[in-house]
């Protein structure tokens, strides 16, 4: 199969085109800002969808990894003079090690116990970020020095847009390759039935740990970039509500769909911005929309719509 | 010793609230295998509507049943309008629906009652009772008494009434229960009504001790979930023990170690327990059938 024929590359090229052409339609920098947030959320959601959608393991604590990535990178670079890129990589390494350490016992849990375990982990991270005032500045948050690499400083929303755009493409490429590889087939097998997968010779625990750590590292990277981009972070990034938002993006867009995670991230990032016109009714509307979409499109937007189109086409 | 007693009293009081919330989780889980993340909002609705009714000048004996019935009605509406239409959806989808419901209820509460904190007068006086040098608020006795009554009533309901036995049967084996003619849709509705009841009772009892506001249900809901998991999901009486255990450990940590990390205790305990006993303290050890 050549590069251009495979549907995998087709989607990637289309995404690259969208990312490249989208700025032409932006009237002001506010749109760049929203697009960057969508990109960062999408990176986390693609990792999370590998875990939830493909491996069938829920996590209600990924905002914890996002927040930890943001804070470790910020503290290392702003308070200890570590070069920003190294700080970002060290944060990813630390989060990866933490995720690996807890993955074995956590991935042993099933269903609602797993939901509770990941939720507890995320909340503990959020509480630590809130309480260690000397290190993190506590609930008031902390400023982050701007990013620089060998004297080059990305400044302004436009440059960050391209950085996040490239990272998003790389993440999608990585995820698409992963699910088409033996790893992806193993994940889908253990989603179907862990016992059957184990009987077929798949090391179930190893694959679950692998995908958990991968998704945690992606969340950490997005968190670090977020810290450098906004220049100010609060423990709110790590809180339970943010974890729920991330899961909602994945489920809304469609489980086991890489582009679904992207669409879900886009919708749930834009929606609150649009709903601000409702002022006091904003939260009510958000809850209502979430419920309605999930009741009427149980499989999420992208799989439901794709199914509709496919049926009409045939 | 006085200190210890003091921490114990406050731990049991808060723990009783967690227990009631955990009970709601367990009842709904048993009937439908749904984790209802809107459970904490039932607590908020109970407390807020009680405060609101008091402001209208109603006497306490009228306020309590009205607030409870209102919350139960919300529970039933949630089940009828959001859970039942999505009956066969996957667990994650159902979780997102209840999260949407929780956001919706909190948003509605902010629209109706605003975002400010409200206080409620204790049921019977605020003069603390001295026991061994520790002060016990009369309201704490109400919380404890209310919880005991609720638990005994639930035990009676499950063990002695036809409907309660039908609920137990459905939890044990939904297919067999349906075969003998138990209406699953009724059971599901009843479970949401009951869990609304326990949530509201918790919210009303605790309102005079801790202030109540539109966001009060978030942490209470999560701690209640901890209680239910700690006791072994789907075991209502395990949830009671789990709630008391969490409340007491939290109070002891706040008193003797650090009040800053008080909220982390429940989650730390739950992680440790899950690492070593993956199905909770009182949960059934399951072997997987293939």
C-alpha cells in the first residue's frame, strides 16, 4: 500500500490542510487562542481515547497528569533555570514514571473501581498542587516564564498556533500508526475480552500499562505547552472537573475514533465560549447539551454521523 | 482524650453524611449498574430547597418532607428523561449523561438560588452538650439519629416488603427477576427516588452544620462515591461502614496531622484499599466467567 492510497494518509493530509488553511478565516487573534486550546485538548483526548476507546479502560484523572506536566515544567524552568525544552521533557519523564508506577495496581482494577482509582489519583494531584503553596503558589496560581529554545522565543498566538498544529499532526500520526500496529490489535482484542486476549497470548497487563503511560505522557506534554503558552497556570487545570471535561470530549466525539477525539475537543472547547451569551444560563445549557447528545448519539458524533453517511452512500 | 472525642464526634457526623450519599450510589448501582455522578446534587438540592422553604416561613416539620419529596421528584425525572431513553448505552456513555445532569442541576440551582452561601438554623438549639470535655452539637445528634432511622428503614424495606425484596432480586439477577414478573422499569425508577431521598436527607441534616451552596454537592458526591467503593460497590451496608470510616479518618487527620490535606485522606485511603483489595472492604471477590 503506497503512502497516498491508504486512508490513514488521506486523513492526515486533510487534517494538515485544515490546520494550514484555517488561519485564513480567522478575523483576530482570539480565534488563534481558541484554536490553540482546541489543539492542546485534542492532544490529551487522542491519548485518552487510546485508553478509553481502544483499550476500554476509563480514566477520570487525566487532568491530574495535564496539571502535573504544566506545573513541573513551570517550576523547573521558571524557578530553577532549567531550559524550557528540557523542563518539558523532564516533566513528561516524571509523569511517565509516576504513571508507570501506579499503572500496575490501577490497571488491575475493573469498571467502576478503575473509575474510582483514577479519579482518586487525579484529585490527590490537584490537592497537592493546591496545598504546596511554597512550590506552586497555591490556589492563586503561578506565572510561567516564556518559552525559549537556543535564543529563539515563540511570541504571540500565531507562532504558538503553528507549534501546536504540528504537535497535533504528530500525535494523530502516532496514534493512527499505533492502532494499526500489533499493539493496536492487541488493545482491541483485550477490549473485546481480556480473558480471550490473554488466551491468545497477549500480555494483557503490559499493553494496558503501555497505553496508560502513553496517554499520561501526552497529557503531560500538552500541559507543559499550555503552561508556556498562557504564561500563567492555576491548580484548576488539574481538578476533577477538567478530568470530566476531557472524558466528555472523548465520548462526545466518539470512542475509538482518533478524529472523533479531535472533533469532541473542538466542540467542548468552543461551546463554553459560545454559551457565554447565555450568561447565568451557561452551565445549565452545557449540562443539557451534554445529556442530549449522549442520549441521541450514544456512540458519539463522529461514528454516528459516519454511519449515517455510509448508509446513505450505499 | 477530650480532643480525641471531639474529632470522633465531628468525624461520625460528617461520616454519616458520606454514608447516606454512598447509600444512594449503591442503590442506583444495584438497580442499573449506573454510577450516578449527579448523586451529590441530590444533597445540594435537599439542603438548598430546605433553606428556601424556611425563608418562605414554613415550619420545619413541613419543610423536611417537602424538600425530600422535591428532590425525589428530581431523581425520578432524571431517570425518566435521561437514563431510561439511554438504557442500553455503554457504561461510559451513561456516566457522561449523569455528569451532564450534575452540571445541569448545579447550573439550574445557580439560576434559581444564586451562588451565595446559605445557613440554616439548627433543628433544636445550638447549645453544645459537654461529653468528657468535648462539645457535641445537638444537630450532630440529629444527623446521627436521622442516619440510623434511614438505615433501619432501608433494612426493613429490603428484608420485609415485597417491593424491597423485588429490588434485591433485581440487583442479584436482573434476568431471573424479570422472568418472575418484576417490572425492571419500576425498580429503576424506585432506585432513583430512593437515592434522591437519602441524598436529600443528608443535605437537610448537614445544612445547619456546614453552610449550603450550589457547589456543595461536588465534594460530598465524590466522598460518597468513595464510601460506596470502600464498602464494595453495590453493598448498601458496606457503603454505611465506608462512609463512617472515611469521616472518622478525615477528622483524625485534620485534627492530629494536617487540615490542609483533609480532603486528600478519603482518596488516599481508597487508592490504598483498591491496590490491595480490588473489590473494596466488603465487596464480593469475583471470579470471572468466560
